[in-house]
C-alpha cells in the first residue's frame, strides 16, 4: 500500500481558503477492503500521526443511469440507496430561466417529445419553458415500471441527497443557459436544502468549460470545483486550472500513470468517468485516482467493499463487444455484436436476455436459445439468419459506440448479470 498527499483547495488571493491536505490510499487490485462508513466529501486531513486511509470517492453517474432512467428522481434515489458518496447530475436553464436536471442538448433520446410536441424533437431542450418540460415523460424509454417519471427541478435532488450522499452538479449548455453560474451559486448559498449540503461538504460543481468554472469559482469560492477534460492536459494547463479548480475529471479510457502523476503534481485531485465494469474501476483505482464515477453505483460500492458486484448472476457474462468490425456495422449476417459466454458448468437458457448500452440502446435474445457450458452466443445489432450461436436483432443502424462503450447484461426477469466495457 502507498499513500499520497494532495491539495484539494485553490488559492484565490483575498478569497483564498485554507489549504487542505488529504491522503489517498492506493489499493492493490486483489483486495479492496470494505469501508466502515461512506467516505466524506473531502477525505480527513493528514495529521502528525500519519496520513488518512481514505478510499477513492464513488459517484453515481446521472444518479444511477445503469439501473434507472438517467437524471430522474428514481435514479437519484437508487444512487443514494447504493451508498455512494455523491450522485452526479446535469443542470440547464429552461427558456423562462428555471434550472432543471437533464443531460442532452435535445429531448429526443430520453423523452416522449414527439407525442407531446410533434416536430420539436431536435429543438434545444433549453428552448422549452419549465411548464412545457414538466409535460414530458422521461422514464418509459428505460423501462415500463418507470413510466411517468418527469424531468426534475434543480432543487429536487437537494431534497434526495443527504449528509452521506451528496451532489456532483455539472453545469451544461452554457450557450443556451446564460447566467446559469450565478443562478446555481445563489441556489447553493440561499436555498435551505442546498445550504445544509454545502455546510456538510456534500456539494461539488463541475464542468468542461474553463471560463464557466472560473466564474463559478469567483461566485462560490467555498464550493469544491472540478474541471472536466477528455484527456489530462500538459503541466502548463494544469497549473492554470489549479488557480480555480480543486480537481480534474477525465475519461478513464485515456488515462495513464503519467497523466495521474501530472495531475497530482499540480496539487489537484483526479476523478474518472464513466467507469462501469469492475475491470475498468479496478484499473482506475490501481492508477491512483481519487474519484470514480459510474452508471452502476451499487456494483461500485460492492466492489469497493470486496463483495461480488453481481450477486444475482446465473453464470452468463459478456465476453466481448465488437463495436467496429470490418465492413458495415449492420452488414447482413455480420456487423457489430456482443458476445455472451456461459462460465457455469451447466447449460443456461438465454431467451429474453437484454443487452443495454450506456445510451439506453438495447439488444435482445429470442426464444429457444440455450448456451452450453463454456459456449458463446453472438448477439448482433443488424439483420441475418439466426443460428445456434448467433442471434440477429434486425436493426438498421449501429448502436455500439466505436470509440468505446459499456454494455450491461440483464436476464429476462430484469436481474443484472454483468457489465462489460471496452
């Protein structure tokens, strides 16, 4: 085991706050010990007796986007119940200036927009008034049991969060949400529920736009701030970010040990997104990150505690996701596919299996399919003739992200079997 001291506060001249040193424990892959209690918003400061043994903070992405419709109350509650340190969400402003929680730039992917407002599916989500947004249904596309879920107001998540599970608040759509930084800062400092969370150290603000983050830092110097980036930049940029940010968040797929070292050398904490599979999480932890964001918070918590992340698994797992095969992604009899493998000692009925990706696209397996011990089944997106080892969904467009994707495997009763990432 090794400990590392990093600073999680930034100097701001007359607005400077005391520098906190935290110790982060780098945990070997083989054993991730259980925490006695959820980690605090900022790990305990190092003392003369030695550094703290804080584990990486765990953050539920868009609440718990792998098991419930993203950025809905159901997803936020699922993240809180899982016991992660924070639940992450995205805030934008409606056309009449109301802060609401939604990720995409348009309502097409996750709502029933065409039923309610035909012809407006490609309109910016920020072009709708709050009254109009409240008419949209945002849960049924994930699953029938979530039918009726609505787009939440910013304050809704503050009432779900508590002193154990706080909020990572990402500011989105800056061009279409003018003044959002000032509104968010005002909410955090004046709304009773937000004030309680801030006082408990359970609110962080984050965003990709450095200019926006500078504005947030000036308006709310007491709120921990994370600068997001697809990759870790060079030392000069990190030095600049350290003047207003506390940490950096980046895509785990692009992270290297050298990048981790650059971030920590700049006095910044380091988080990764969106690490969903146990292997992805373990790799990030082994590299020495301080925060891990993922769509499956319950599985992340179980993994960190040294327990089986998939206690309801029956023996089927995802062995591979072939996102970018030769030729067309939906070529007849070929194209992209996911490999399901039977790792048990007995044949398993695969009928009704569902493969779901991070964008909520799904592939299914038809009736009368069994996978023998050690056998594999290819689940294709496109058209083709079904065989004993290949099932074709007949889709006309690819769904797997060629730049890297995570896919989850569910049985026909809705029990999570595995999560794979590439």
